[in-house]
C-alpha cells in the first residue's frame, strides 16, 4: 500500500541517539559469519536492508541469536557456509548484494542473488569484472543487472586491480572475495572511498595493509569472532542535522554518531556554509571514530563542492541540496554523475521534486547549480514523488519543515529500507508530521 507523509513548518529541539550505521551493520554480519568463533554485534541497524542481509546469512547456515540490543552470530569460518535452499533476497540493498557476492564468489555451491524492482536495475558489471578476473563465475542479465547467478568455485587467485571508478561497494566486494583467494590482493583506488571494510578487517585481525589509496590483503587466513559495536549512522543523522540547521529556533544533540573521516565530508561542507555544528565526546568503537553532535539553527551561505570529495558525500548529496536551497547565494556541485546510479536516478528525482515546489535548478557538463534563497525562504505547497528512494523521501520531509503550509511526500514507506525510526525521531524533536496509508 502506498504511504505518504505530510511535512509542515517546525522547529527541532532535544536529544536523540541515532540507530546503528547501515554500512557497518552489513559488514559486521558478513565478518561475523566468516569468523571461526562466535561474535557479538551491538547496535545493529534494524532497517529492511540490514535485516535482509541478516536473513541471507541465516539461509547460508549461520545460527543467529538476538539478545536485547545485541546479536550473537555463530561463525563457521571461511569455508563453513552451506548451500541455501532458496534464492537469496536483498530487497533494496546494493551494499548487501555486492558484498555478499564477494563472499559467495569462492564457495563450493551455486547461488542466486536477487533484489526488488529498484535493485534489479542497478549495475553489477562493476563487481563481476574484477571477481571474474580472480576466477569467480558470475552471470548477470543482458543489462548487467541482478539477479546475480554465482557458479560455485573454490579456487580464487589474488589480483592487482586498479579500480576504474571510486566505489566503496566494489572495493569491498573484492576485499571479501580476497579473504579466500590465494596470494596477496592489491587494490588501487582512483580516489579514497569509505573504509569501513578495511577498519573492520583490521579490528578482527585480518592481514590487511592500507597506504593511502593502495590496499593489500593476504588471503586464506582464518580469524576469530569479536565484539563489534556499531556506531550511529552518519548518513541517517545527516537529515536531522540539516533539519536543525534550516529550522528557526532549533538546537539538537545527536549521540554516538559515527565520525569516520571517509563519511563526514558533509560536516566539512556544512561548516564551510557557516553551519553551527560542534563535535563532542570523541572516542572510538573498535577502529571507528564516534562522537556526539550539537547542531543549532544557522544562517547558511552557499557552497562549491568539487568532484574529488563526491565519493565520500554521495549518499548525503540529496539532503545537502536541500541545505543549499536555504543558503544565501548560488551553490555548485561538480562531478555528480554517480548520483544517477543509486536506488533511483537521484539527480533526476531531486530536480523533479524541486520543480514540483517551484524551484529551478541547472545541470550542465556534470555540474548542478542551485540558487539559494536564504534562511527566511519558505517553500510553496507541493506533492513529491519519492521514486521509492528512501533518501529522496527523507530529504523532502526535511524540506517540508520550511514550507508555507505542507509538503506531501508520496511512496514514503521506502524510508524503512534504511531508517525506520526516522519519523518517530523527528516527532520526538518536535517536527509536525502526519503519516497516512
């Protein structure tokens, strides 16, 4: 059933703890399944995407027990997974399907990985090519999309691979495959991307070395289980951060947020826009940086975002576009082509939403320009299609906090794929919302 959210002018205040990081949660599940002893994972995200990966691991023969806020995952080692009785379903998760493909590339059994309508349109050749060079046997559709059929083989070889595009998911798929490849795998990135996989591998004792944009991993080494504490999801926090910045008389504290340097480019950009953001209580969960964020209403100014930082900002671009709309001056975003290949064509989806609200944007030569209206600007009423993309839906919910009356976001149930607590947390901070089915 189609759901919608009515978002109205609001101010935000209070204190919250953000749910677990989605990217770290996927990796924690897979690493725990491949360890040769039990792992305890705390603060695992309960989004549809993560729960689908958890269910896939169960289908592969791994016992999982839930204990209040933690999960115990009884790993069976690198060669302990078993033949699934059914196809493996990943819903909307590109991270889940790509990383798990790396794991299944070196299993002795065949498997088939599927997703929902949106995931079934996403490009998978970018992982099938390097995995095939390693000796894996992957079959895609004629459009190089899921379902992914993997023919069992246990003889993968290490490779030296220069990545043609900057992608943390592609890099991580290769790294997971390299765990059971003979020899030392070397990956060279064109730009440094999110390093959650490298940090988690280091935490649990895998032989991995990182030197700027070069990564070396020695394969075929078993490792023990561990306690993994998942930090709060920065990409989820991003919506609440921008909501507080653009809403008058707002002040919020977000606790236990992951502050991995490969994820927090948004903070750097927002600080350059005169945002009032303070990082408190910095510490570590394992190898991951964590802290609390104090955010206050701000008079934002425009930004210029260069292509070099786009890989570490890609998921936050939609909500940054919203922030730039309420900044003073013209903001420009360079090199955002990859935005077209996410859960939806997010560039087209955001431009469509802006158009429905009477806002013109310009996109030429891979540069998006947004003419900021300033902190006093109020949007007109409108009805927005989320294109069943959770980040599009959440971005326009936040935009609705600065509407003259209300903005209606259609097909908003997609938010559950990454941040099912989004509406309740906004409500607890004082946002005026109304959900309907």
